[in-house]
C-alpha cells in the first residue's frame, strides 16, 4: 500500500476483534512512530505499551478516574465511550512528552512555545503509527480524552512526564464509512 492510499483509507476504529497482536507487529508500528520528525530532533516521545494483565489494571484505573469525575459533577464528555473502545482493544499505547509541562502548571512564554513544538512532534509520531497500522491491516484509534485519567495513569506508571495521548490497536471489527472532509477551498488560502 502506498502512502497516499494509507492516508485515504485510514479510519478511526471503535470496534476490535478479540484477538491479540503479536510483538513484531507492535514493534513495526512503534518503529514508524520513532522515525517521525521532531522539533530540533528532540524526539520527546516515550511510549508505554499496555497489554495483558496490565491492560486490565490500566482500564480499571481509567474507569475509576472517570467515575470520580462524574461523582464530582464534572462533564467527562466522550470518555466513557472511549473507555469502551479501549476495553475491546488488545493493545493501548500511552504516549508521553518527556519535555512537556503539565497543562495546569505555569510556564514562561518560551516554554509554552517549546511545549507546542514537542506536542506537534508527538502528533507526527502518532500519525506515523496510525498509517503504519493501516498499511498492516491493523485498526487504530487516536485517543485524546485520556486526560480524564491523566493524574491516575501517571501515578500508576510512576512518571511525571506530560501525558499527551493514547492509541488503541487491534484487528478491526468494523468498516467505518468515509468521513466527510471540508473542501479544499474552505481550508486553503493561496497567496501569490
């Protein structure tokens, strides 16, 4: 599959088959991630592959965090449906920014700009993961609302790094339709 075809056919998968992914497949997807460009070649990403018994522990912690926020009267948005997807996926990869600052902490202007640059770098790594997975016939879901369990997951992983996102992976059990996209004339401005 060529790159543009992988881009055109990549879909967010929210239903996975109950089948494990082998180590080699996961490593190929991670290899694609670490080949991404990064700001000043900083390579700020760290990946934690969660599967097996540890997957169950992670899911339990995410569920407890969501329940606590609901009990506190907070809006948890789509995090409950995201949790249901994660419960089906045999693998979830948590992605941290080793050079980032937690969102609630004060920062100087230059630190804010560097934070933006390193998060952009991680976005490139995640996109590489998604495209590699698509090429290999693996379904994926880029999860942003992992922040609902940000503190709880960092405590569990014993890290103080900025948690940016998660990606769930598995064999797809659905074929989503093509998403609608804004036409080029609505999103591109040409200046000559």
